[in-house]
């Protein structure tokens, strides 16, 4: 039996108060969502002329704002909330806080870009994307408030650490995070659409139209990348490879901290992860000149190894003391070596299509 089949990396201390929720949102680790800042001047040099027709189509969709009234709780929402077993409740609360942090991270970044650029096309895009992510974060926060665990987003913005990313890293990471967010949400939505009896919280009813926002955000960055092809050639392929692996590995390890939540939805964490990778890889082939072979036995074994090491890392943290710190260091070295081996696994190269398929296909 694989290590992650029997158990997964354990969650941190329980979320039992707003302070606990804030502490979880502010936490910094390899698998927690981060806040980012960047060099804003590079955004002013972006030229979207080569994709003008597709760009105008996406901008029209943003302006039409078909989700302007979507993130409103209907009368049935509160009545659908039921008492959850303690382990499932904690994993679900962790999911909500992590999702809130991720969505709000996008809101903060996009708003900062909007305020610091003069390029009118980028300024307009960031205005729309910040609007959408603000709605998403607010909707998740309202669900946390049902449990008395709302997060003060203003305080989170002021007190969470920021990570600097070069602009091109922002392009790659944002494109992937939006697309993998779409793949995650639509996979959950379709599963619960088939099995509504497994929908243990009403927020999942919102996921279909919600993930259309994620898809559109990803398309915006896809067009930026396609309009600036130097970002997809030469040494930049190595960075694309890195971000693909980093995003996939982070998601896989993080999802194995929530086995009860996935089981409650009739999903198994590993199978769910590989389905998300399949969808994301199919979409990203329209933009990236390479994709990871996520079906390769060595790739899957590497992911399992990372989960097992995360389990050992948490055990070492709980042990404490000098021996615990030494064990954590050994786990960190082993995880780095595992990631490096996975990085150098063969990838799939392919030609980019003439045009991007602009509508969700899943």
C-alpha cells in the first residue's frame, strides 16, 4: 500500500476561532498559497496586437460580466449546511481558508498591477480580474462566517508575507494556477452533479459558473503568452517545465492532507489529482510547447514519494527538539532530490495550434 493511501500529511492545529483561520491564511510553507509582488514596468511593454481579435472577444466577455449576480447566497444556502464529522469539518475548513487565501492573493496582485501600470489593455484586464477574485474571496469568506471563522481580509493583506516573482514567472504561474483552478473546480462539480447525495456543503453548487471565471482568467494570460512568443522559447522552456512540476506537485501533496474531504465526495485524492493533471495538460498544450508525462510510472512514483516525505516531515515537526529538526532537514533534502529527478524526466513536446480554443471543453 502506498504511504498516501493509508495516510497523508496531517493538517496543522485545528481551526476553531477567527484567529486560527487568520493564522492558517498567513502561514508560509511549500504547499500554502502565497502573496506575490513583481516588477510592474514589464507589463507596460506587453503587446497584444498579434492576438487582437481573441483579446477583444475576452474583454467583451469580461465587460458582459455574466457572473455579476452569481455570488449571492440563495435562500436554501444556510439550510443546506449540516453538521460534519470533526475530521471532515477540519479538512473542509482548511480547504476554505486555503481557497480564500489563493483567491484573495490573485485579487491583491491584480489590483497592484492595475495601480502600477500605464498599458491600457493590461490595466483593463487587471481591473476585471481583481473584481472577479474579490467576489470569489468574499463568497468563500461568507461560508467561513457561517462557522464563526471569517477572515479579516484587510488585515491579511497587511500582515501576510509577500514573495517577489519576475514578471515572466507571474505569467507562467498565474496561467497555470487559473487553469488548474478551473480543472479542480469542474472535476468536483461534475462528480457532485452525478452524485448530489455526496454534496455535503452548498458552496459546491456554485462551482460550475465559478470555474468559468477561472477559465477566462487563464485565457487572458494564454493570449499574453501567445502574443509574446519569446516567453515560450529557448531557456524559458526550462522555466515552463519547472512551474508545471511545481504547481502539480504542490497541489498533489496539499490534496493528500484532506483524505476525508475527498472520500466524502466519492473521490480518491490521487485519482482526483491525476484527472486534474489530465485536464490541465490538455488545456495548457494550447500555450506551452511542452507538457509533463503525468502518466509515466516514474512521475507518479515521484509524487507518491513527495507525499510520503511530507508525512515524515510533519512527524518530525511534532517530535520537536534537535532530533526532530535533523529529521526535517533530511526530509527536505530528500524532497529536493525527488523533485530534481522528476524535473529531468522526459517531457512531451508539441506544436502550438494556430488559434486558442476559447471555451471550456470539460
